[in-house]
């Protein structure tokens, strides 16, 4: 049997209960709106951007450039020469070389703007690398490539090593250019001249 007094009491209290629920809901909505607005103001003042991942600005991408060398120019000492591909003959233990051209050691990195050593070598004669002995720290070298790029380098330092020294072929690091020619008594040494990469023109 239904208790009429209890049912009557519930019906009387129901409007008040619903009113309390509505007031609580309204309070929660207003609180979220207030603090959401405050957080936006704080972010704006601190310089934050409220962007989704898809709208965030992307970081600039590096343009990786490289090419096969075709010519070299050292304006400070008047050097201009064509560059041919150069290989090392394991049987004769000599590099490809001629009296009129410079050579790019193909076992080294092609001229580029990201990493590795580029080795160019030639005879120590007046028409090739003989005048490199007059070069000064800071002088520039230009390497022209077959895909119409020009790589600019700046002279840093040099060293003389034995012909069998292979350390230069183990280089790993930022891009650099090495010019190699004979030196010393009866051309018994190899002069390695190091140039830091500057830019692609």
C-alpha cells in the first residue's frame, strides 16, 4: 500500500530540489567560463598562442644543396682551373692527375652545405696550385658545380703530411674544403689547406 503522506511530501519538495540542481549547474558553467577567460588573458599576456597542433607555425626547413665540382677559382692568388673526377688506383697507388687540371677526389664529399670534407688536388705548378703558397688566412675560394651552384669557402689553416697519411679521408663534421698539393724536398710531402664553408651563391 502506497504511503500517501510520503508521496505528498516528495511532490512538495521536488520543485525546490530541481531549483537547487539548476543553480548548481549555472554556478559550475559560470566558474568555468570565468577561469577559461582568465587563462586566455594570462596566455595572451605571456605571449602564448592558443593554437592547435595543426595550426602551429612549422620550423623553417634547411635547403640541402650539393653538386659535382666543375671548376675552382681563388681570386686572391689568381687561380682558375677546371676540375675533373679523380680516382685512386690501388694497383699503382697514385691518383688520377694531369698538368692542366685540378681533380676532385671522388671518395670524399661533393661540395655541399651540410657536412663532410671535399678534397680538390692538383700539381704544385704555376698554372695550378703553385700560387697557393701566397694565400692568406681569410682568403676565399669558389667552387663551381655542374648544376650551376657556387660554393664559397674561407681559408683557415694548413698542415703538411706524409703521402700515406689518410686522416683527411676519415673526417666527419661540418662542411669544409681541402686543397691538396705537393710540397717539401722533392715533393716528398703533401700540403693540406683547409677552408670553412661560408655559403652557396
